[in-house]
């Protein structure tokens, strides 16, 4: 302790938390080594939890004997999956098994847009679809591209080779932190294994009777890939919007936000207001009906949510 004090902050190493497991935080230091650390007691006292993705300072007398000393300010913080400082959220949606759902996709998109994280949509299991099913999803993919999203939809009957994946995706993630998210069984771990066969991430089976995955991945871990860091994460499909105000929801739907500028009322939330440009665009077909429906259903969830704990009534 005294020695630490004498050496001061200069002796601290810089790194990033790449895994949290059983109370330990695994930190990759600038020189590439991975240290096992415990956080200082002060974090618990302050009720602060270190997160995977955090940039930190730490001390270590040995590779398994480290102490996490300081956490740098986060640029953002996803709560599901729990990762900090995320640049890109890659939404993995299977075309089949489990079936493609625009409702679920829109909820993932909002959860990323809310934190100003760039979304990429990646559709897997195209090899399982028949032509009709594929075409239907292709129409959706084109719409999401039109409103500004990057969509990766491999051809049917074709598993992407590693070089093709690198071509499609490599430049996007260089020097960045990407999180793979999506429901269980969508194929997140499979895709990452394809990017680097050495990873050997555990792959699950999808249950035929349930049509969904079995929660094979249990923890978040960052792995260095394609010059960036990618997190495989446990699948989830229940998404709540506790931190969005009703007036801010439209920002999370780019085409609704853009069209909403033309609404007659300044604070129009595109619900029951007259002369609403968004509703007109939905009727004309320039905004997809399903997008508007999903916008409205999330808006209603926000409007109906119970007042938060810890907040005084009327304040
Ligand atoms: N046919 C086909 N099967 C795939 C494809 N990608 C994944 N699978 C299968 O889908 C199942 C689930 O894959 P995982 O990679 O474990 O899915 P996950 O998204 O990581 O699931 P969780 O870890 O539970 O969140 C496995 O049986 C995979 O072999 C694909 O492109 N085509
Ligand atoms: Mg997995
Ligand atoms: Zn409006």
C-alpha cells in the first residue's frame, strides 16, 4: 500500500475490461496481456459497478493479482447486454428458426438509437428459407436500407465465407467496439466462430418445439477481431424502454423523425394530433405501416409506464 502510494498514479496501467466473471474483472492491458483483477472497495461503497467495455486504470503485482483502481468516463452504457463504450450494435436476426420479426427488430433498433449507437442489421440462416420467405425478408431489408441502416443479407443457399464477411464488415469495426445482440438461437456465436475459428464459442441448438434458442451464451466477453473488439452476448428478446421520454421516441425512428418536422404542431408525437405529416406519410405508403405501428405501441408503453421509484410525485 505504501509502495503504491509512493509510486502514485504513474505506476498504474491502462486497459479495458473484456470480461466479468464471478467477481473478477479481466483487463486487457495496452501491451495485450490479460490481467485478472478485483475492484477496489470504493466502487462498492459508491454503488458503482465496473462494466465490460470500461476503460480503466489498474495495478498488478502478477497477472492474476490485479486491482482495478479507476474507471474512465463512459461514452455510453447499454443495459442489455451490459456493455460500456459501444460504437456499433450488430443486430443479429435469423430469417428462420427463430422467425424474422420486424417488431423485435424495431425494438432492438430503438434500444441502440436511444444510446446513439450505430446499428447494423445482420440477417442469418438465409439458407433455411424458401424463395418466398427470402423475398419477403428482402423487401424488409430494402426498406431498412432506404431509411439509412446498413443491412447484411447474404444470398439464399449460401453460407458466407470468412473473406466475404471481412469484406462486408471488416472496415466498419476497425478500432471500434461492436456488440452482437439478438435473441437466443439467432446465430451470434456461430457467426463469430466463422470470423475466427480459434474462438470456439459454444453453439446451441434451437428447440424445434419452442422455435427459439436455449440461451447458450451466458456472459458477455469482448474478443479482438478484424482490428476491433466484438462482444458475443447472451440472447434476449424482452426489451423495456424505461429511460426514453415519449417526446424523444421519434428520434429513434429516422424516417418518422425526418417526416415529423413537417407536422403542424411543434410537439406532435404523431398519435392523435390533427394535420400530422407522419400519419399522412403512412397513408401514402412512404412510411411503412409496421414501423408506425411499432412506434405507436412503444409510445403507449412509455405513456403507460408506472412512475419511477425514487422520484417524488409531482416533481
Ligand atoms: N442453418 C443454419 N443454422 C445456423 C446458422 N447460424 C446458426 N445456426 C444454428 O443455430 C443454432 C443457434 O446458434 P448460436 O450461434 O448458438 O446462437 P446464439 O445467437 O449465439 O444463441 P444464444 O447464445 O443462446 O444467445 C445452432 O444450432 C447453429 O448451428 C446459419 O446461418 N444457418
Ligand atoms: Mg451464443
Ligand atoms: Zn405528427
